[in-house]
C-alpha cells in the first residue's frame, strides 16, 4: 500500500470520482448486455414488420399474375372456371419446383437452414441465399392456391435478415439464435395480431422452454412489429365477430370431451403428414414434377370444394361468425381440406401448417358442437362456440403447446368468455395427444434439439473476450483506466506470473470509493474478490452454474487451468441461463 501513498493526490481523486460516476450509471442504467439485447429486439421487430408487409404484397402480386385477381384466395377460386382451378395450383407448384431446382446455382454450396433448426439445433446461422430461394418458392406455392399457411415465407425471410445482420455485428450463440427467434415472433405477431401468443409460440415450441431471459426480448419484438403494422393492416382481431358465450359451468364437461376427441385425432393428423411426405418422396419425381403434382391434386379437389385454396382463414372466419353450415358441406370441407393440406405439405411445398391446423380443429369442433346441440337441445352453446374451442384444442394437440394455443385463440378473437373452455379443452387435448404419440407437426425440424446435452458443453463454448487485467499492486488510477476499456464492468487482477488473483466489479468497489483517504492507499489486490469468481474453460455448463450460484456475480472470469491460471475469457450468467434453458447446441 506504501506505493499507492506516493501517487499524486489529484490523480487518485480524479480516478475515484470517475469510478463513482461509472458505478452510479451501472446501478441505474441497463447494463451493456441489456441495452444490446433491447436494441436487437427492436431491430428484430422492425424486420418482422417489414417482412410481413412485403410478403403480403408479394403474395398478392403472384396471385394477380396467375389469376388476375387480388381478392381472397377462396373468392378467387370460386370465380374461376374448373379448368383454371386445376391449372393454377399445378402451375404454381411447377414454378416453385423449378425455382428449387435451378436456384441451386444461385445458392452454390450454401446449405439451407430452416429458422427452427437454426434456433433450436444450430448456431443461429440462416444463410441468405437459401432463405431467399425458399421464400420465392413459398410465394409461388401459396399465391397459386396451395393449402399452406402464410407464416412460412414470413418467418424464413425475417430470420435470414436478422441472422445476417447479427453475424455481421458479431453476435454469437446463444444471443444470435435468440434474436432469430425474436424476428420469428415479430412476424407471427404482425400476422395474427397476437404479440403474447406469438412470443409464447416461439418460446414454447422453437426454444423449447419459457425462460425470463428470452420471453422479454420476444415480447418486445412482437409488440414493435404489431405497432408498426397495425396502422397499415388494421387493428381489429383476426376473427372479430366470434360467436361465443360461456353461460353455464355444466358445459365444461362437453368442452373437456372436445379436447379428448380432438387430442386423440391429432396424432393421426401428424402421422398422415409424415406419410404424405414419404409417399411423395418415394415417387422420385424431382422438385418441379413433385410440387406440380401436389398443386394438381389441390386443384382437382378445388373443382368440387374451392374453399381448399389458401390457409383456410376465410373458411374459419365464416365458422366463427356463426354462419350456418350444412352437414354435407361441413364434412366435405373437412375431408377436402385435409386432403389438400396433405398434398401441399407432402409434395414439399414451402409454407406453414399453422392456420390449416386451426381450420381442421375448428371444423372438428363445429361437428361436435352440432352433435351436442342435437343430443342436448337448448342446453349447449351454438356450434360456432365449439369451433373456437376445437381450433385451440387441435392446435395444442398438434403442436404440443397448450399455453400457446389458449393465448393465441384468445388474442385472435378477443373474447374473454372463451378462456375457461379453451383451458379445459387444450390441456386435455395435449395430454391425450402426448399419451398417444410423441411427435408434433414440428417434430421433423426440432427432433435433433431435444437431445438436451447442453449441460455437458464446456465453458469455452460460451466465453466472451477476456476482460482487461491489472496487476495486484495497481492503484486506483490504473484500475480506472482498465475499467474504461472493460465492456462488461469487470477487471481481472493478476499476479506477476499473470495468473488470476481475482476480479473487480464496478458495483463491488463502490463502498471503498466513499472514503477518499482510503482510496489513496488501496490497491487492486485489496479490492479483488477471491478466485471463487473464476471458472475453468474446461468446466461444464452445469459446473459453471454452480459457481454462479455460489458467488452471485453476473460474470465469471474464465481461466485456462482447473486450479486457476491466465484469464482467457469472460462468462456471462445471462448467456449461461439462455443456453441451459433452451438446450441450444453449436
């Protein structure tokens, strides 16, 4: 300490004041990590909103080129002669297949990665060229009447843009996959006007768990996207005129029965999707003919039932409004929509199955509601009410995400009376579906991520650049200089042989700075925490979690030896929690 006493008093005092100001800012302002996450969440939300608006315009353009109409796909199909109903989806599928085949020259050696795979399995890398190729193919399939959800190209494009921007800015796992998830959540929120449900969908299905470190950024991105698109697309609910009244608790057993029946049906739907993919693949036709055949099947079905065109939003809206449907028309639409969806998805068309799944569930719920009304006349709600419950129940069973299904169904209808019946139906549907089969409609994309071996990864896979270092005899002016270079508010204190003695956090030294006389005597060695705030680079993530729990520190200095050593990196508790919560591997 004697060396410190000979330092000019003015220099020490200036360092003390600077460190106190820095500590005050660190206490009251978000950390650098938090600010960065917030900014990237805002960017992901903006990206999602722009992609939604762009894809909507592009789909209308494709539809107009093929049909000379920009109305709903169902109205367009009804207005076309039978030969054109057949030809349009077939031509769209053929063109999509040609894009897939000959677009490989544009893609080169870049492997295509689905956004779910990039988030749940990979390192957050969604290559731009393959994503553009998939988006174009998806636009052709959907715009020509394919029985697919519009979320496919939206999520792919938003994820690719965010991934590219994040990689250019130096984002690494686990933050880069989280930002891709934010972009996907934003695109869904702007599409379905459901910011909370979209956030839960991405957290529950794509990330695999709902963690506080991820749900906040997801919600921010979703709200930003909705705020941008709402003035342009309108602020009404997706299904604004839903007929639903929950007047009697005696109906809850009927809603439970809806959940059980549709939960039992969901594994069959998932198995049919897998069988359709296998059947088309066995034909070995190549992308143009295979996608063209899928479109031809959809077109052939639409000669009798034009409502199979598109994602099913119009038909679902008609049901939920309470418009009367005859038994023949209802059952015919159910069978036709199922067949058309199997043909589109099985042929390999790029698109989503989210809305088609909800339509199938709504049709099933309407059928059950009509039966209940016949058996118990005057004691049940109208079939449209059971269509809403069926929509949520079948979605929960097919995706294995009951919480997402409840919130989404509520946000899309804004009908609070539906919450209790939806909760009963979705939970029962989920447990029945999980009991009958482990697969969901997203199993193919997510299967590798469920190995959950992340806890065996080593700290070095998550560590950031090493913090600045100061020798143990450094005085306050040198400590302040090191903190001016510290990106995370941590400085490592080293011995003459460069081995880490401990670390200093900007918030941890504030009590010392209050005494001006003491500051003239104190050195870095006096301020350093013990080596408990270090972790070996070869430690597992589980061992690192135990170290964090022991110290309570937001960061640990990573050293190159099991019993201490040189500083080689810095580990963030937030990054560790993200990695362990979502099981991401890279």
